[in-house]
C-alpha cells in the first residue's frame, strides 16, 4: 500500500486487496471548501459557464497525459476530466470514478482541489494511479485515493449522499477484446495491428462482455451507486458506439435506457469531438458502405439523481 506523509497525517494514495483499509469506510472529506452561494452547482464564473453550454466539446492532450497503450489501452485527456469536474462539483466535494484506470480523474481532482476516489480491478492500474498522484505533487487540502476493488463493492467505502459527482469512462463492452485490424487508420501496419488491447480477461471485467451482459452489469453497478450520490448530483459517463460484424452497436442508447430503469434521469447528451486529436484517418467503408468513424467522436452522457428516488 502506497502512502505519503503530509502535515503529520498519513495521506493514502492507494488501497489494495491486502490492505487493512480494504472494504472499510473511508475517512475522506466531501463538504464544500469554497465560498460559493449554496444555490450554485459549481465554482465557475458566468463566462466559464457560457462556454460549457455549447454541446460539442474539444480537448487537447498535455505532457502529463498517458498516451502509451502498453501502460493503459484506453485513456482520455486530463482536460476533459477537469471540465466535467469543474462543471458539476465545488472545491472540497467528493468525486467518484468507478472505473479509474490510469487515474486521470484523480489527477484532475487533485489539480482542482476536489476529494476523489477511484476503483479498478487491476493492481497494476492502482499502482499507476498512485505513482501519478505522487509525481503530480500538489499540496492542497483535498485527498485522492485509488482502490483495487470491484465497482460493485463501492458502497462499503462511502456514505449515502456523500458523492457530488460520478465521472467515468468505463470499458466499452467487448470493443477491445478482439484483434486490432486498424481499418480506421490510414497506416494500418503499426504496433497495434493484430493485438488484443483488452484490460484483462478477468470474468468480472466489463470489457469481456457482449452488449446485453455489459448493459445489465453496468445497471447493477450504477444502481448501487445511486444512493451514494447527492440529490441532483450528476453522473457523467463517456462512451462511444462501436461496429461489430458490420453492425452498429449502440452502447450509448443501451446505457441511457438501462440507467433510466435504475433511477437516473438523463439531463444532457454532449458530443466529445475528437477530430482535433485523431491523425491520418483511413478510408473506412469506401466506396460502398458509409460509416461514421467512432474514433472521431464519443458521447458524454450526463445524468443526475432525481431529488426524490
């Protein structure tokens, strides 16, 4: 278990399966530390708020972002996490990522003085999260912790109505659990060709599941998370659709329907326009099969917990 000392208190960065803290309630703050009005949902200025009302977003990578797929096969920019966290939480409040992966959500929360907890099945990703948090080396009053555990057990760690925001980019069903053909890339013969980039073959891993099984598993997880979320607290999920055997698999539609059944209310659908960070797109489907490239856009599904469950 990795930790560091700060102000004579032990500040945990990671909890593993063999830890004394495993599946016990966390001592982590979740109250606002800002001076915003009680009616405000974030700390943004009016100008910053206006920029966020445009429903198509673009982001750029920075030097701290992980682009090496040998470290993690599916990462997103720190800037997108910071945008979502800034929009749907206040300083000092608690952010939850049930599929934390490489720890980008935790880095963004650290930058923004938010407390945050992230979960992942794989020990190697918890170690990666911990090392990134330590190297980020920001000293503020907020705490960020990565925990090696199944997302189904998150309620063991957190109190009801303690989470202000759930933000995550989960596995995209079994999208990565097949050999890469690189049809969407002009340069097909790169180091990803014919590789299976799936996170693991653990049967609990959502990335091993076809859409029906995946959707139910996601529903089970998020139903358990709903009581942890504050009334009108937001839950933002980043997903694309995918193609499988020449059929469009509408992951975002399945998740919208499932989470509605589990008690969430859909508030917004935001498009993450990725065209500015995608290079050398291949001619996919030409000339007989028109296909919009999933590599060029993804969905940000914005739900909230209704005031009355």
